[in-house]
């Protein structure tokens, strides 16, 4: 079964600095998608960024980028120029065309210090 | 579009009571899901549905029931509530795998069983 591991329960960053959140996953499939979701205090799950496994180029969305290492099964999220509004719980997630559902890591709580 | 709508947002139940969490989506998604979120545990799949009339168990189905009579609605029924069911519940929907991999989430229901 596919599993997703986030080894950092909590992280903190100074406003305007850069932080990287780690995620590893286990799968025997070659075709899959990886996601980072943000959950602010409002509880809403917000998609931050997605990566298709067949694409070698790392996905980027404004201040958010990923470092996708397929052979190492690693998928980290880098947040540049951190803002107070980035403070939230971040979940790494996995889904493949062969799975009906999405698998989630345990989450990393990010604190942004002014 | 309203997206995925969940009601209620908060609920307190006494042990042994029953209730139904409502979920509706207006995106014409075939796939719908119920997840529960416990602190430090990420999101765990309770039940899912791939279309009207078709449902299947996820990772943690005990104590819950679902039905899917229409494409839009996917209610989750809790029978004989127990303290272990205290959690945040999320409904989500998506296109079938391969047509769209992202899950769209409702705003969640905070349930406490006392």
C-alpha cells in the first residue's frame, strides 16, 4: 500500500525567509501525482501545488516550489519569502490512477514569526 | 459554483446518539469521499463512492454508513456515537482518476462525542 511520511510535525520560519517542508512516499507504481495541501485555522483544505510523476521539471506556483526526486521518492515543498498568511498545517498527499482515493501524510504545522 | 458543501460545521453528540453529516457537490463529480482528521494522524478515508448507487469502504469504516442516491449528495451516518468518533470530518469530490487527480474539499465538520 502506498504510504506518505512527513517527518517534521512542526516547523517555524521568520517572515520573509525561506522554509522547506519534507515529504517521502512509498509506492511501486510509476504513474502517480503528488500534492501539497494547506490547511489554515479556518480548516479549509487548499491545494497549493501538484506534481505529475512523469514530469521531470519541478512544479512552481509563485512563492511555492517543489523538489521532486522520483528515485528517492521524495517530494519537498519550498516556501520563499514567507508571509504571515502562510502559517498553517501542510499536508503532503499521493494519488495514482489505480487508486480511488488520495493518501495523506500526518502533516507539518508551520509557524511564521514576524 | 458552491463547490463542496458540508453541514453542520460543528456538532456535539452524547454517547449512543446518531446523526447524519450532509455533503453535496455541484461540480458533477462522480467520485466522492469521506475522510476523518485526527491530530497528528493526517486524513484517513472512511468511505468513498465512484457514482450513484456505488459505495465502498475505506481504511476506517467501522461505526459509519453511507449512501449515494444521487450524483450530488453523499451523506455520512454515525450510528451509536462513541468518543473515538470525536474528529474533524471532511467530504471531498473529484473526477475519476486519470481525468483529474485533485480532490476538492468541503469546509469540514468538527464533531465531539461526550
